[in-house]
C-alpha cells in the first residue's frame, strides 16, 4: 500500500508549505512523533513524518533518513529558515489543523501502515 | 574543514561546538552529500548518515566541544568524534537504551531520549568508545562499504 502526496494532502485537508511540484511522490508508511531520537531509530525511506515539533532538526532528521515529506500538525507553520532548508533538500512540507493523533488516524484508515506492521 | 585524498583516502574534520543547536547537523549534512558524490550504496549512506548525526548531536548536547572526523577508505567509512570533556563515567550505562544525562533544552529539540548510542550501534559494524572522566571521549564508528 502506498499513497501519493496528492492523496495525503486530500486526506489530511492539508496546506502545502513547500514542494507543490513534487506531489506525485509516493509514501509507503508514516510515523507520528515529536521525539526525533525515536524517528532516527524507527523510520525507513519512503516513510512520511508527522510531527508537532517545529525546529530545524525536524528537517535535519528527515534529511538523514531520506524522508521526502513532513506534515506539521495542529496548524503549526515552520519559520522561513526551516522552509529554506526543506527547499534545499527537496522535502515537501504540509501543515494540517488536525492533531497528531487525528492525522495519523486518518492516514491509517486510508490504508497507510506504520513501520511495525508488515507493509 | 580539512581534506586529504592521497592514497584514495578522504579525511575531513569538522569542528563541533558545545550547545550550538543551530549548526548541529551541518557536519552530518556535508558528510551525507560527500558520500553521495562518491557513489556509495544508498543503504550504507543512510546508515552512515544516521550514525554520524547521532554522534554529532551527542557532541553538541554532552561534550564541551570537539571535532568530528570523517575518514573514507576504499573499504570502510569511519566517523570519529573527539571531545575535550567531560568524559563518560559509566560507558555500559551510557549504551543502555533510555539512559540519558541530557538537559531539558536538548529534550525540547527532540533529543536526549537515551537512544543515540544504541542507535549508532544498530547502524554501524562497530562502535568503540574510549573515555576518561575529566579529559574526554573518543567515539569511533566503523561502517564497512563492502568494496
């Protein structure tokens, strides 16, 4: 199972912060976490990150893991420094008004698995 | 930054400042770019990048400052951090998942969960720590490139 970022955008009723030309990318799994230490331990490539953490280390962490898309939850919008970092690294950024729990739930309901399941 | 590529060995040093969370990750980012340019296998680059980032973050959070040295040979990638203190009191304890001495400020940034060293071990073929309280720590991460 995988979703395109177009589908992710619709499911989460998300706004695109940057990366609107890359929405045909696909994701095979998602991870919701505010703890980047956990993300660095569990996430594979083609995994999308959902987080309430809003600092440059979200982008750094995504970069190291080859994560191509990040969703900021609860309507959080990153600052320009963070957006610039994402643009440089071709990472798509979304923001949604849903909470982390709700956003993860919507994606899971749509069939996007977590990392522990056999996708 | 220092580069030395004689004998097919690349060596680059990056200074890492204590508590500088803005620059933290720069060395790992440059390391990743370099490994990509060289044409290393993407799965190995990923493991090296994660281990390097964890090591760099550790220097920023826990040390009084130091250096991250990247050494690329035809058969392995070595990431070594050398710091000027304070040293690790109990290395076995530091290697345990969940054990941490990190500050609240590093936790607010999403780190300090006590997962760094175990995660480095997971990504690397070998992790070696030599530390002396009061003088400093040398951490050496080796990742074989299989060449």
